[in-house]
């Protein structure tokens, strides 16, 4: 009778054992998955932190590069310009200045400025370069009367500013033309310098 009573409980006991075994397997699988997820979360946080640090470093480097470029541009604009030096030596003032003057005339032509007249004064005695070192430098003071519009004259001034050789803008007098205010009548005084 004992074996018959046991036969009745075998199926429920087997079900309980199988259920417990399945729960044990499921528990170990869940624990393994939780550990994997926790590891992945930790790795993601580490990589996110590393990525943020790299982004910050990149932004800092880009800012430093931009500041360096600004500084370089500022240095370029404040660099001392070299005096024009002719290829041949031993020439008179007019011949020495001619090369520099040709460059200025080319800027005038490119910017479509009409020149009514040009007056030259070579080695003026009131110039500091001529007084201080008369034998080393040639100077030409140009007094030009020009006709142009505002944009062309603005471009001309920008080109003069970027010009590679030292020059001195003495004065500018601009008056709009009475019949057409977009046209300028300009009296422009410029000094060109060259080494002998």
C-alpha cells in the first residue's frame, strides 16, 4: 500500500522537481543576463565619459587653433613691411621708385580708377627718411587726382593696405561729384619708399 500511495504522488513530485529545476535554470540565466547588462551599462558609462572627455579636448583644441589663427592674422597685420628694393643698384631716384610706382599704377588700373593728374616730388627735404639717411633711401611723394566710385576706391585702399612694401598715405580728400553723388573726386597723397 505504501508503494501505491507513492505512485499517486510520483507525478506531482516529478512536476515539483522539474519545476524547481526549471526555476533554478531560469534563475541562473536571469542572474547571468543581469550581470551582462550591468557590465554593458558600466562599459557604456565608461565609453560615454571617455567620449565626452574627447569632445571637450577637441573643442579646446579647436578654440586654441582659432585663437592661434587670430593671433597669426594680427601678427601679419602688425608686421613691419619691408622697403622696396630694386633689382639693380646705382640708379637715380626716379629709376629706383619706378618699379614701386608701377605696382601702384597697376592697383589703380585693376580697381578701374581714372587718374586726372599725378605730380611727383622726389626726395623731399622735409621727409624723415631723407633727412635721417639721405644716402640709403629714395622717397617719392605722389599727389594724384583721381575719379572713381566708392566700391572701387574701397578696394584700392584695401589693396594698398595689403601691399607688400612700406608706403605712407599722407592724405585723402574726397568730394562727391555734384551731378552724380556716387562718383568721387579724390585728391590722394602717397609716399613711396625704396632702398638705394
